[in-house]
């Protein structure tokens, strides 16, 4: 299996100079591969503009503006729907050796600063950085516009229903007690002896 990311755009460190602006756009094949990776039906458009500014010889600040049009599955209706995403972000590329060994060592992470992304010292992969930002932008529980929970079944009994002890549609031998009947007796102050 290849370690090459689906959407790789490497910028050599030697090209950075005092700063560089670069816009990248994913091809159809790259978008299809990323859609498989993220478990969504499709990515129709993915573009990201980067402003790369060296802070020193090893650290590069990356300001980005990502725009994408994706197809997702609604978690309520299971229907496909298109969604447009646009967001700005800030990252800092740092050498791989400076990345914390333990991802969960909260003390070594600057929670106020930009997210840190590793580089190998020879170049930056801004394509993979853009793909990771897209993954963060995707709603883990996407809902189609207009799909809401207002039509969901209300399992809470309405006033007076909690006093019904059995279903009237079944023979008495198959009736199950209403779980709210006991609560109703407690609510009314009645005690079973």
C-alpha cells in the first residue's frame, strides 16, 4: 500500500523565499479517492488557497482558504444532498522531529496556537494539509436542509396516558403493563400495599 496521499501537492522549501501564495485544485481522480477516504458519496469541487510565510528556517505559517462542494448522506432521511463548504484556517508546518511523540500528551500541545503539521525538511505537502482541513470541516452527522426531528415519534406519554396500565388492542394474556403507570401512581401519591 502506498503512503502517498490522494491529494498531494508538495512545495519545495527552496521555493518559499520570504513567502509564497499558492492555489491548488483537486482533480477528478483525487476527489474520488478523497471521497472514498472520508466515506462520503462525492466531492465535486475542492480548492484551497495558501499563503505560506516562513517564521524561521524550520517553521512555516500557512494561512488557508478552502472551498468545496460535496455530496453527503443525511443521517435522518438517508438521502444524498449537496453541501457547499468554505472556511479559513491557520496551520504551522514544523519538522517531523518536533512533533509530539504522544498525540494525547495535552501538556505539549499549544491549545491557543495554530494546529501543527509535520514536514520532512525538504518540502511541505499542502495538498494533504488541505485534505485534512476538509475532513475537519465535514459534519459527522450531516442533515439535509429541511430534514429535522420535528416528525419523530414522541415516546413521552401525553397528559392522562400514563394512567393506562395495559394495551386495549391485545388479549389480556398478551398485554404488557404500561411502564408509566407505576410512575403515575407515585406522582399522585398513591402507594401500592
